[in-house]
C-alpha cells in the first residue's frame, strides 16, 4: 500500500505519547510528502517494538527523527535509557537474545521483539542498525528505500 510515511509515523508517535504521558517525546520530521509502499500493520508493530523497548529499558526521553538521505528514508529513535555494551550490540537482532542485566534492571521478555523488527524491515528491503553507549542511551536507525 502506498503511504504518506511521515503522517503515518506521526500518528504512531502521537498514539504512543498518549499511552506513555510520563515519557518526554521529541520529534523532528523532515520528510513531508514522501510516499512509500509499506505494510502498515507490520511497520507499526516494528516501530512500537523499538519505542516500547526504550521505555522498558529505562528512558525518560525519546527523540524521533525522519530524514531523507541518499535516496533513503531514515527513521531514527534515540533514547536515554540504560544503553547496551558495545560487544553485545551485534547480537540484539538474534532470536531470543537478551542482555543479562543482573540486578541493574529487572525486565521480562523473550528476546523476540528486535528479531521481528529486523525481519519486518528486511521484508521491506530496508535495514536497521543500533549504536549505543552503556549508561547513556541507545540509537536505532531504520533505513527504507525511497
Ligand atoms: P521481547 O521479546 O518482549 O521484546 P526483549 O525486550 O528482551 O523481549 P528485544 O526487544 O528483542 O527483547 O531486545 C533484546 C535485548 O536488547 C533486550 O533484552 C535488552 O537487553 C536489549 N535492548 C533492546 N532495546 C534496548 C534499549 N532501547 N535500551 C537498552 N537495551 C535494549
Ligand atoms: Mg522488546
């Protein structure tokens, strides 16, 4: 389905704000009138998974940006949560992978969320990557072909 992608993302973010009023959510959208062929249902699931992880792993603030760069539509989601050690970052998209957090943060999960996110983005011929600083926060960037 061809979708005005910025509006679509803005709607997801606005719904998310209502669900989590205690989180400070900042946005910068610079992609007006970009129509992409997307699966709305699956892409919503993917974005919500990343946003929910930010909350689950300790953020106060989430910054969401959309940009067009070198023929790619980029969606970046940055949080100021607990962060992830460098050597573990490449494992995040593996099925059932979870960082052992000891008593730092007691969360439950299956370690499937980011596995599905990666599959969904790949099914759109896109990519997702992560850059994170332990104790500072995490930045996920999703790239989709324009
Ligand atoms: P679920 O299957 O319920 O999503 P999960 O959240 O543990 O379980 P993933 O969403 O796949 O699984 O995330 C994998 C792991 O990556 C998490 O267990 C957590 O350790 C780490 N992680 C993911 N997102 C963040 C984030 N924003 N900040 C810090 N750590 C994160
Ligand atoms: Mg998760």
